[in-house]
C-alpha cells in the first residue's frame, strides 16, 4: 500500500514516529520524491492491512499535532526552564554545608 504525503505538510520525523508507533502491525518504508514522501506500508499479514493503515494515519495525525504544539510552546518551555535553573542553588564542593 503506497501513500503520498506532501513535504510541505509532513516531516520525516513525524512520519518516522508514526511508523514506530504502528510497528506492531507492519513495516513502513519512506521514499523521498521531489515534493512528496512516498510511504509504503507493508503489513505483517494481509488481514491487518486496513488496521495498519488506520493505525498509521491516526499516529501521523497525533505526531503532526505534537510537532505543532512543540513549536508553538518552545519559547515558553525555554523560559520556564531558564527560570527554574536560575532559582537553583548549585552547591560548591569546597564550601561548607
């Protein structure tokens, strides 16, 4: 089963993550084309073909949403981490406790 995904919408990272999460149902091959990722779904058995496709598509949607959230919240996460580390007192090994 072959699916063409536009490169303008999907990253290889999201496709790889979706493939990993659906790995129990089969194998995914990602082929690089000019403007698309041609994704070949190879189910473990013919009976699992439709469930594999559905699982992969669901995982792909999840990963795309995670990427969008990650990029939109990156600055806030960095600010929170910077604030947390700025309030952390690092003990000096030579100083008495």
